[in-house]
């Protein structure tokens, strides 16, 4: 049986997959480029029956409830700070909302009894043979694994090595997003406050764990830009140029960017891969079918990890059978969830003043707002989840 599995990525899909593989008796190894688990980050949410069913089967719901944010109400204001639109916490927060870093920690801790973690390293090449995949690492010695799984996000390194260049699979959706930490010296209360002009959105939200801290979140419309994803100074300049001349608290927020400890900047894009596996290599989560923001990627990743591990166990490690069943079960579901990401940029930063007014008017109607909430729960639950038996002796806690 194919028991030795290398997983690239230690955010959400990677540790979730490692957990389930361990419960099924596999020997997972997770390699992560970052030197340690990533902390903080934006809030992520779970909603609908499928997400909650997998979390319940992992035994995580009580722990996630204890660290949940309680949701993030959103308030849109004009240049003078007057409220134009208010959205309740459940609009963005789903049924359970936690900080991305907290979720990564919980998944890591639950998978650790079964999993070897390698931080500060990355895969440089994959060479498949009839019986294994020879993996070269940037720092560590080369090793053989039975299977390799890319759980490394929209800009997947495994996908690039095994499937081809990113440009063949990732489409720019016309927007960029940035977020960074700053002191809460604006006197922000619970939730976020955002300001719009056509094609640009700037906001700040109180840190759920530390009210003295806040997090900025900016979105702007733009054709695809050429920049170095690993050069934060260049990204800061791009962001400053995009928001130059705006009012409200934008100059103050931009002024905090140079002191930000770990700013995030990326395009709003989507990944579309025709087939999620090739030989002994398979993709899971955003690497296979993801969207930067708004595509319910976190919940989909947890569901996909559960199904992929379960199908490998059901097929007794036969990757050809398992990978086919995994994709057959999940492709339609994942595509349906992913579609929400196509609308994210336009939601935050409509291209015209009329578009901003229309969004505010539409979402101010309780009937329409409730309909959107129900639709999100319905989309995230449109998959049948088998009950894959696990070894009861292999329980992490």
C-alpha cells in the first residue's frame, strides 16, 4: 500500500489531510516553506452542513467554538464617517469564524501525533518512477515518497512542478487585495469599517484577540500587474500608488504600512485545473480549485482533505482509484463554492459610483440579505460525505 505521503503546505488543507491520513494508518510528512506556522491573518469561516460535518468528525467544533471570533460585522461609511451600509456578523462570519492562524494551529496540533513536519524547506523537483516519487528539497536531503499532495494554495509549487506553469491554471479576476496589522489608534469598536470610491476599498477592523490592535484590508481594481511576490517593499509601493489621494482614514492607514510586521498582498484570482492528479501526484484545496477570497476555500479544503484521505483508505492506497473517486465526488461541489470568488472584488470595490449605491441599497434589504446567507449555506452543503471508517486506536486527543 502507498503509505508514505508527502504533503506540501501547512496552512489548512495540508494539516487537515495529514490528520485524516494518520487516522487511516498512513505516514504523512508535511513540508512548509515558512520557518514556522503562520500566525494571525484574516478571519476564515465555516458554514453549511458539509463543513460542520467534517469538523464534527474531527472533534474540532468545541475547540473552535472556544476560539471563534463571534463574527465580524461590517460597516461601510462615506468620507466623513457616516454609515451607508451595515452588514451583520453572520454575513461574512458563517456559523463558525476563527482567525486563520488559530485554525492552522488547531489543525497542526491535532495532526501532530501522526505527522512529521518540516518547516523552512520547499520541494525543488519531483521525479516519478513506477513505485514512488523521488523528491528533491531546497535544504534537506532527497527522499522517496509513495505519493505527493499539493496543498500549497493558489500559487502551488507542486502544481507548477508536476502540472506546468502557473499561467496555465490561474486566472486574474481584475482585483488585488492587501492586509496588514497596525495599532488600533482609530478607536475602532467591534467589527470593521470600510470606505469606497469606484474601484477601491479601504477598511480597518479590530483584532479579535487584542482590542489594542487592528487589521487593515484594502482591495483595488487593476489589470494584471508584474511584480515580485516575494518583495514586500515593491508591493507596498503598488498599494500606495493605487490609493494615493483618497480621503477618510486612508492616508493614516497607508502610513502604518511601513511598520507592518507581515503584510499580505496578492491578486484576486482563481485556479482551474482540468484534472486534479497526474500519476502519483494530486492537488487538494486552493491548488486544485481555489479562489483568493470569497470562494469558501477554507471549508472546501477541509472537506476535500477528508474525502481524499478517505478514498485513499477505501482503495487501500491504490492512488489511481482513489484520486479518480476523490475528484469525481468533489469537482462539482468545489466549482460551485469557488464561483463566489468571482464576485469578491466587485462586491468590495464596484467600478462606478452607481455600482456602489446599488450594492448598498440591495444589501440594506433584509429579505435580499437573508436570501444571500441561505444561498451560501446551501452551496457549501451540496456534497454527499461518506462515512470512512478509521482506526479507533489512532485518535490524537
